[in-house]
């Protein structure tokens, strides 16, 4: 147990609050980052906050990326190298930050993350997810040096992005169960600390569900803090295990089968109702997970995320094939069992 070294990489400064984009300059100098940054953003966040960011770093250049792809990453790397950028600033929902994270890793420079929506835990974590062909490619990267989360900006994001972020955190419940199962059955490395932190994060979010409402800045606050703590759990674990189990495998499979149908967080939320049922059956907590999702306005059925029953069942029966990550899906769920589980939990209607 003590013969291995542990390497935990965490963001150094996490600044959350109303109008904190105005503290970006200060944060950057606190990190001893000097020189000229390249700002990576997409059209809407650029309109929303690009000006505020550039006011803080006048000597910066900006690159607008339209989609999360390896081509975009290449373009960011080339631009950063051509301009001899000293560090990167990722400004946006998920995509620009994921791209900036991978580019920063490639050219070995620092990254500051400025999320404009609390839509998933990638805004803080050391992981990037980029679509590649018909699947998603999830890679390890360093977490950002700093996260500057301006709740005034984030509260203006579309409401469904916030509910997706919430659902991504609620899915920690099942992710941790999968992790423990993999520890018992496959002896994968498990961190009590990271597991507990991840569960506590979900717990706190559910406890505060009443304060998570559209156009309420406090909501952005609660959700971004939970996303930060989920990201920290992943950094401590050195893997995405604390926040990504079978429900994420099912979601990745849905990305392949029915691309672009629903937000990541909404897919994992619906999938976690199912995987909770697979873990603990009818006596388990699947109703609590469904009700928690409902209470924050997140979808709880395949229809609500625009996925057909057949596509859902295909994802459920094939998700175990995606990657070498042992979960409750084991060697695969049979079609009968998948149908039964989805029907009992109300994720699909019984025919
Ligand atoms: Zn996720």
C-alpha cells in the first residue's frame, strides 16, 4: 500500500463569486504568470465575457473555436506557437476549456480556466473529452492552474446547462459505487478520501436543491463549487473514477449512437437512475436519484433527452465494451434485463 508514490495535481487558485472576472489580472500575477496569453473561446462566451477578460489582460490574443475536435486543438497549438503565447486562458462552457486544456498540455504551458456555464466537471478537472470519429476520446491532462468562476456571468447561461452540471454531480453516487465494486472484484486502486469527497459533493448538491433555480445567481455558486470539489476528487484519485462510472459509459455510448441529442450531464443523470437500479435493485436508491434530478429540473426519461427506447437499450447493452473500466455492467447486460431495468425505473415506457 505504501510502495507507490502519489502525485496530486490541483488548481492552485479557485476564485468563485460575483464579478470575479475583474480579479483575473490579480489571479494571474499571483500565479507568477507573465507575458502574453492566448485566450481560447467560442462565439457566445466571447460575446458575453471576452471584453471583460481582455480588459484584464490587454496584451492578449484571442482565438475563437467553433467545435471540440482534434482539428481545433491543432489550430490552437499552432496559433499559440506562432504567437509565442506564454500561457492560455480558456473561456467558455465546456468545449473551449477542454480544447485549451489539451493544447496547454501539448505545448507545456499554464492554463487559467474561466467557465461561463456550470455544465460539467471538465471546467476544473484534469481531464478532457474530445469527440473523435463516432466516439469520444477522454484523456488525462493537467488541471488548470486557476479557475476564475464569475457567478454573475454563469447565472446568465442557459438554465439547461446548469441542470446538466447538477446531474453530472448527482451521478457521482453511482460512479463511486462502480469504483468500489471494481475495487472488490478487480482490485483497482480505490481512494477512500476521493470516494468520500465525491459522494459528499453529490450529497451537498441534493441538500441544496431548493436553492437551485433559474436566474438565481446562488445556483451558479452552489453548482460551480460542487464541480470544483468533484474535480478535486478526480485529482486526488488520479483518475476520473470518483465521478465517472457505468452511467458515463452509457452516456459515451449514446454520444456514438445518437450524437448531439442531449447534454452530457443530462445523459449521465438518466443513466445513473438505471445503474443505481442495477446496483441495488428495487430496494435501492434509484427513486432518490430520480427525485433529486427532478427537483433540479433535469430529465429523468429517455424521451426527455430525445433518445428512442431502442437507442437507449442499445447503449445499455453495449456500454461495457467501450473501455476497460469495470462497472456494474460487468460483461454486459442482456437485452431482457436492460429492458426490464429501464421500464421499472420509468426511463422508458413499458410496451
Ligand atoms: Zn460527467
